[in-house]
C-alpha cells in the first residue's frame, strides 16, 4: 500500500484527480471504477477543470459505479445516478453509452447483479478503482460482515451507514435500507485502487485498514492484499497512522 498524506481535503482531491488523469492519458480507453459520497466531490471538480482546460478527454473512457440505492429512481436527487450526472458526467465528454451504474429499480436484482459483473468483465475489467471509505470501514456498500462478498449483490445497509447518509435526506426514514453494490471480490479485481479519506471521523477506519488485521469486520482491510493500492488521506484522517 502506498500512503500519501495530503495537507487537507483540497490537496487530497488535487492529487487524486492527477492520478486519474495519468490513467486516462496512459490509456485513453481505460475503465474507471467510480465512487459517490462527499469525499470524491472535489476530485470530480478538479477533473472537470482539467477537462475544460483540454488536459483530458473522456470520450473513450468507460465507467462503472460501485453502487446504487435499491428502490430509488434515477431522477431522485439522492440516487447515485443523479449524483454522478450532477457532479461529473454532465460536465465532461464521457459517452452516455459507456456509463454503467447498477439499476436500483430493477425487478430482478439477481439478474441485475450478474449482468453488472458480466459487463465489467466484457469491458476488460477495471483499470483504476476510486474508493471512499465508510466510518465503519466499508468500501462500496460492503458493510462489516462475517465474510467478504465476492460479487455484485444486494446489501442490507448498516445502521451507521444509514445514519451517516441521512444527512442528505429529509429524515432518516427516507434513507433506503438496501443497495446494490459491487462486491469485495469485484473491487479486488481492479488493476489499481485509489482510496481517499478525509477528516477525523475516518481516522479509525484508516488505521484499521492499514494497520489492523485483515477481517471482513473491516471490509477495507482486505486491500492490504491488493498489489497496487494508493491511499490518499488528509492529515486528520491520517492522525492515527
Ligand atoms: P463519504 O462516504 O465520502 O460521504 O464520507 C464514503 C463512504 O461511505 O464510502
């Protein structure tokens, strides 16, 4: 694991964007695994800036998002489909046909999950997977558990995750309790992984990920076994390392 400690959220975001840019410059038709949440927002802003400056071209890039709430329509402002359009896709020249996000409104979740895995494989696998991390060490929506989920699957969200995400909803009752998420196995298959964390509330999760035992109780801890992981943290998230 390569750990980069950035001064603050802004510096973390710039470094992350530059790593993503290098990936696109080296392989213009690369496959990116993308994440939602507060953490990558400024990384996406920086990518939009660099796109507007003519530094990068997304026209051949394929993207796969990690997860989507189950039962939220795409036009719901809290859906991850909506988030990705608002925070990145509407501002760059990515081809709509090359954007992949699990369909949270599917009437056949088993088939949706199996097809998502197949699509990732057919695209040649993920070259660079961007990850945030939950306070409980989750990646994607892989919550602490007694086993590592191999594939895209339907998840029952943790109470802590529902509480953390309720800040975006009118009330905690409105937060979906289920989501479709790429599995730990799907994430581990990515050729490169870039995990970002900012703020003191992530310090324990980062400590457990980097220094703790590898356990499904801290899903991100399995990244210790991946051959190419870069973690960019700000000083607060790095405070226990
Ligand atoms: P956050 O979420 O970026 O909003 O903190 C990260 C996550 O839960 O994976």
